[in-house]
């Protein structure tokens, strides 16, 4: 038997073992203990729970794998600590940075189905119910389990006992609160977080049965259009035709920015043409129809683009809420004030500099005056070039483990703090999600699919193994393949 055959056999056994751990009672007990910790990061006074999660769940687990951990204060919040753990074999070796978050959204306890408790892991067929089971406790637990499986296999054979690369792990506890302080923390700890590759798991696959990679995320800019003409409302019969109606002005402003078919009208909010590599990657994505999902509106959005291109390669401008008068008790009165709450989801290549002035100037050019533009929150867009060598290595690793070709999203349609890793730390970013669109993430009845967690453990074990066998394929994209840009 050749050395190559032996290595392939060992790899297969490693991935099998990682998957079998997810089927074990020990895994259920571990995930149950983590789900039971009420780490709602948006709830005030929850800092002790967040700290306990890191100290009592993560630090001991990683210590057993040879990591040295330090829990740090958050530079912007006393209630959201962060953990950096390192396993250094040799300073000259490349490093992979792993990431997860231990916090969860509000549980909404009373809204869960009868017999379900967000803080008690419940198994029903393939589903594991519990707050954080999918987002993100189940996902980062699977990744640590997979790494541990590889390390124990290597330790059993002195001839190959080392990984051949270093591993740093960052766990935050404020992701569901907008990753408060994460950017400042990464900038302050840049040396400790220095790496050659970022690899993490969060968010959903494109579909439950489709292993997926995504390489960044669309940005998100929330803003308001406000028209405040006067204090108080005025009778529409006595004053109609004499007074500017702020609601009418806001309706016109919205229509000036985005038409009745969802097409962005303001040139400054439309992206530059996506690179050919991005369009090629999107063209390969499977056309998925999930049970219970709404039907796609074929005539909505940018004309000439497929639905996938509209989500993964273009911008969308949405109206999230409208505020004028009192819809529950309508009066025959002209409101004194009106507002539209808007959101721009945008891809790399969108220039948002001097946003408020440019939007206001555009509205005025359309004859719409008296509208204040207020930018509220912005997360930049990021995207690794789909042709980066690490993307090919990760995709091939998934094929070798599962026999399935993964879906490769140039960027997630949603928004995650990938800009911290891509821009602040300057890393190529690869995400391997272990959830699916129907997991009820952020909603009542959140659940993970045990089958996806099992396959996720196998996939990650295969990746950690392959990094040792072929480091050049995994650790060269930082300096060679990121010219396309990984920032907005």
C-alpha cells in the first residue's frame, strides 16, 4: 500500500470519526449545556453570562486541544468580552484564524411551540431545537470538534503528530448586537490575530442538502428620509391644497430612489459591473426552491439579471417601514411629519462616500426638497475573488469529503462582520455554513439539523487535514489572489 493511499484512508477515517461524534450522546450533552446559557447579547446586564460562556465552555475545551486562551474586555462594552486562543507550533508556519460567537438573539420564550423551551435542547427527528443551536453555538462547537478529531488522530502517530500550521481562534459575544467593539478590538490586537487565512462557520447554506461556501457579505446601510413641515396635524378639508403634505413628499422621494418594480433609480446607489469571476460563480449556483419559502417575483428588481444575480451580485434598495399619521386611528388630517426607513444592501464596487449629501442632492435634482437624509448604520461589503486559490482548495476538499460539488456564493446575500477580517486584518475569508434557510434563526423554534452538523463536522475535519497535506493551496491567497478587492 502506498503512502498516498494510506493518507487517503486516514483522511476518510478522520472525517468519519468527526461525523460520528455529532451522533454521540456526548455531543448532545455538550450542545445542551451551551444552549442552556442565556447569552442574549442585546439584553442589558448579561455580561456575566457571556463571560461564563467563554470561561466555562470554551477555555477548557480549547485547553484540552493545546490552546492558550485569554479572555479580553470589549473596548466598547463592559458586557461583551472576547476570547483569543492560540495553538502555535512554530512562528514561521502559516496560521488559520477561526471564529465564532457565543451570544444569541432574544429568545422570545413565550412564542415557541408547545413543548419547546429555547434554553433546553430538544431533539425531534433530525431537528435540534434551542436558541443558538444553529446560530452560532452549534456551528462553532462542530468546528472545534472537527479540529480535535484531527489533532487526536495526528497525536496517535508520532511520525505526523503536528498540524504543520498554527491555529488562532476568536470568539466574540456581541455579534447579535452588531458585533459591538469587534472592529476596534481586532485593530488593537492585530498582532495576536495575524493570520494567513480566515475560516469560519455562520449563516445558512444555500439549501439544506447543498454544502456551501461564501466568501464575504453584502454590505448594509440603514438610513431615513425625513420630512418635517410643522408640529401637529391639520384638517385636510380646511388646509388641503394649502399645506405641503410630508407623507406625499416622502412617497415621491422613495419613488425617485427606487421605482415600483424595485429598480434603483439613483445612479450613485447602483454598483459597478461585477467581475467576470463573480458572475461565473453566481451562474453555477443551484436554483433552489425551499419548502415554505415565498415564490420569487420574476419581474421584480434589476431587469436583465437572474434572481441569484440580484441577490449575490447587485444592490437592492428596500423600504423597511413608513411613518406618517396614525394608521390604526386615521384622522382627516395632513400629518406634520413623515419618514421612510430605508435599507441599501450593496456589493463591493458601490461608492458610499458623502452618502447623505449625494442622496439629498439627487432628490433636489428631481424637484423634491425639504427631505432630510439620515444615515444610521453601515456595514461594509466584502468579497474574496472566487478564483482565489484557497476557494478551489476548499471546494475540492468538500468534494473529497462528501462527493458533492459545493455551491460557491461570492458573498452572502445578508450581512455579517466580515469586513473586520477582510479589511481590518486583511485576510482572505472563507465561510462554511452548517445551517440552512429554514432553521428559524433569530425567530421562535430555532433549530439545527443534526444531519447538517454531522456533515459539517466531516467537512471541517477534511479541511483541517488537507491544510496539513497541501498548505500552499490554502495559505497563499493572502498575498497572491486578493487583487479583486475585499472591501467596499
